[in-house]
């Protein structure tokens, strides 16, 4: 299954817990700038929350984000196991 970058970020945060933008970008394979833009979109949708601990922005899933990330991961694993 092909996951979008947004979906990869959600699953990454589910698997690892809170992360900085730079760490998310490295794990997902995107630039920090692109990661920041996507984090803002996910934040606006209520899927993640961010906390600023100078000089870092730490991102974690909201309850809704956890539910969606779990479903995405389950579907992805089920499709991968079928091939």
C-alpha cells in the first residue's frame, strides 16, 4: 500500500511518540520545510498537537490522531500481508 506523506507522519508519531520536525522529516524522507507545512495541516485538522520547548517544536498525536493512525497502520499491514 502506498501511504501519503501525511499518513506516514501519523504512523511515525504513533510508533515513536513525540518528535521534533527534524526527526519526523528524517524518518519520513522529506525536507524539514515540507514537514513543517504538513505538520501545520495536520494540526489544523486536529490530528496532532505541538508544544514549543525552546528552541524545539515537539509534535504528538491527539486522541483523534491516534485513532486514525492506528486504522491506517492496520490497513497498511493487512494489505502488505496479502501480497
